[in-house]
C-alpha cells in the first residue's frame, strides 16, 4: 500500500488495508516513498499514521521504486488494486500492489468497530471519546492550494459561499443554533463567507489553529458543513458515527462529476450543490 496525500487520505488508505486484511488474512506492508519525493504540483506531506504502524510495516525506498517502476512500465498492472477496481472483493486475492485513495464509506462501515479502536491511538483523535455540550455548529473551509494552485483548483476547487450559507442554514433549522465556527487553513480568504453569514444573522468565529485543534473543533460541534476534503470527511464521519452529528456535504465532490467517488458520502448526510 502506497501512502499518498495528507491525514485524511492516509486514513482511507490504511483503513482499506485493514479491511482487506480482515477479509483475506493477508498482511500488508506500506510505503511512504510518495510522501518523501518532491512531485511537481503536489503538496508535500508527512506520514501521519506512525502510531498505527511498526517500523517493520514499512518497505524500503528501493523496494518502493522497483514496484512503482514496474507499474509505470505496465509490467505489473495485473497485480494492481486502484480506485477503478477496489470495490470488487474478488480482486483482492493474490494482488500485491495497492495504489489509490480508496474513498468509500462502505468498507469503513463494515469494520468500524475495529477501526475506531485503532485510530483513537492517533493524537488527533485523542480526547474525542465523549461528546461535550458544545452549543455551536461548524463549517470547514479548505482553501489554500484548492484556491491558489491552478492544477489543484481545476481538480478540486473550493466550495461556494452559497453552499456554506445554505448548509449552515439547514443545520440552524435542525438545531436552533446560530453560533458558527468556521475552521479553515487560510483565514485571510474567508471574509466574504463571514460577511454572507453575518447577513443571515449568524454569529461567526473563524478558527485557524493546528491540525488537531481544528479537527476537535469540527468533531465537537452540533452539526458540520464539510468541504470537499478528506480531512473534513473524517471529521464528519467520526462525529456522525460516535455522536449522531448532522453532516452536510458538497455535491459534486470534484469539479468533474464524471469522476465522483462511488459511495463516498453516507446516505444519512445531506448533500447540497457546491
């Protein structure tokens, strides 16, 4: 399994590996090589799941390069599970390479009790096992490279002001809460969102702290409007699973609806045009 992306994507990849292990009995090895190399137009990330791994779980850079080169040259594609075939259980047996993002709630639902007992070892999930009486609703605004990098913006794009406003209005209708915490990676770009919310009589606070604190702010709220971000997805999924929190999610997830991930969004979540 090759890790790619930030915390949220790494959690999807690790979780899918655990699912396949449970289904087949196969033991997984992981590669952090793609996190180490500098790739054009790709934000460099750290491996954020070390609490879930042993050093012996990681394959060497040399082994990683060999496997990736074989895949690139189409010599080993018959042994590849990726985003095009990962939901087909019959494909799991005998396959040696897993390279994708594996974004689906279906397999996570099946092994949630096993997963949650492990992911709570991660620092970002600690102290989140009890729901406090937090009288606010929240929205996650992933901006940064989604806004400023042309390639990332073309693929992901940012959610609109209307999406955030409509999502929070829906949560206010359900919870009678008007206090909002906007969690963002780029606080200097949120003024138009805040102004639109103020016009709708919301009381708004902008939060832009560290990864753990931002995550806790989202999870501990009484309702979350997530962005099209895997970090945001995990905050919504975790809070919904443990506390029954109301979740609003954007549609489509990517700008191009033709590549919409299958079964990413649970049916109980409200979807609003982004």
